[in-house]
C-alpha cells in the first residue's frame, strides 16, 4: 500500500497542531511534523522513553547515547514541552488552546 513517503506515521488527518496552532497534517497526538520532532527531542531529554517514537526502537543501552546526541545537536533546553509531563492522546489537557477538530 502506498502512503506518503514519510518515515513517521503522518498523514493521519488535517487539523490544527496542538503546539503551534497551525493547520497541518498532524500525527496521532495532534502535532505537526516539526513540532513532533521537537517533542521527540524533549521526550528524549527528559528520558521519557516510553513516549518517544525515536527511543522506542532504540535499544535500552543506547538510549543515553541517543540523548547525548540530541543534546549535543540541539542543546539541552526543552523546545516544546515546558518541563511538564508529556501530553498524550489519553491525557490531553483542556487548558491549552484548542483541541484538534476532526
Ligand atoms: Zn506544530
């Protein structure tokens, strides 16, 4: 089956990105591709391995290496998350902006 040529599962539906509020193709947690990339890096910085798609396929003993790599490349400041628990589809907070419309 042919899909969009992305390495991640984007192309789910068009909606507003939860983070930047721009209409875009968002993934299953409501983030556009660039915000998702930022969140991935934030999750790795915070060692939220279970939430990170990049870390998911990464062997446990390579995770710190991955984190060091992210920090070396992008710095250790969080880009998207504000030092709070990651927002997932299940624990979507209502206080922030609009929810994605289907
Ligand atoms: Zn976005």
